[in-house]
C-alpha cells in the first residue's frame, strides 16, 4: 500500500513509519515540526519507499498519485506541549482532522485516527469501557487536548456515516519506549530521568492510582493490525 502518516516525526508516528516500511508499504511522512523531531525520521532519509513532506495539516493537503491509507497522528500529545500550544492543538484536532479526512475521501483511502484516553477526561469509571462517555472539563487547561480529540472522533464518525468512508479510531493510553523525550512531562519519562539522576521519584497523589502502560512496539503492532484488518 501507499500510505500517508501525519505527525511522522513524533514519538509514535516515527515508529509507525518504521513498521509500515518494514512490512513493504510505501510511506509518505508528513510533519510541521511544531513538536515533532527531525531526528526521529533522519534514519529514513534515502529509504527507497519513504518520502517526507514538510507541511502543516491544518492547511489543505494535496498529494499526487494514488493513496491507500491515511494514518492521522499529527498533534501535540504530551502535557508540556499542548499547554504550550493550546490553539495549535485545537486546530490540528479540528482543521487538521478535517483536511486529513478530506484527503482520504478524495483518494478513496482508509483512514485511521490516533485518539487518546484523554477523551474520558477525569473518568469516574475505572477501567474505562468504550461505552463510557467520559467526564471532561471543556474549560480547563487540559480541555484543549481532550476536546480536540473528542471533536476528531466525532468528525471521523461523521465521515464514516455520511460519506461511507472506511475509518478506524484508536484510543491510545500511556505509551513508553525509545524516542520519548526526557522532558515530555509523562510519568514514565519523569521516573526514568529522576532515576538516572539519583533523584527522588515524584509521588503523584497518594500513589494508589493506576495507569495502563504499553510499550511502543506493542502499540504499533496493534495499530497496524487494526489498520490492515476488515474491522471498521
């Protein structure tokens, strides 16, 4: 297949490009480098099946030639990023998703949205089943990310129902692994950095809360399996 990965220079997007290329697909990686890191895809320079496009997905996306899939991973994803770039976060979740879906429709391409556990906000139900609608504060500082992803899911489903677009949505929980930034504000990177510095580990709350952690290779395996499956 020939596929587009938005947010290709991010933590997850770069691993996704690696996996798709390893499976023989042709990949167009797109990123604006707002929070993505060019070093994450530097090893793909010169790869015969990889093409990189420097582009902000909140603007119209035009690609020449056929396209079989769009995997939309563009978005600030860590708290330090979406609190620093609140408006850009909202724009990529709304305008960016609309542009990516429009490209999928024009090309007849399958679409996969990288959503998040943050669509549940501060959940009152643990663990969260997909039937749970969440507990989101739309005017809180984290609302820019939560609501951007909730809107992105709604837009994806609107294209699925109205345009019969072949879509998939993945709600990603806490992922860790190579290419995480040391200062990205997430608990695993915080613990590792503190441990390497022999500093005390930060206790969050009373320490009794739980998280669902997933190694990045396992997450990418699940995402690619869903993308290639007949499930929609």
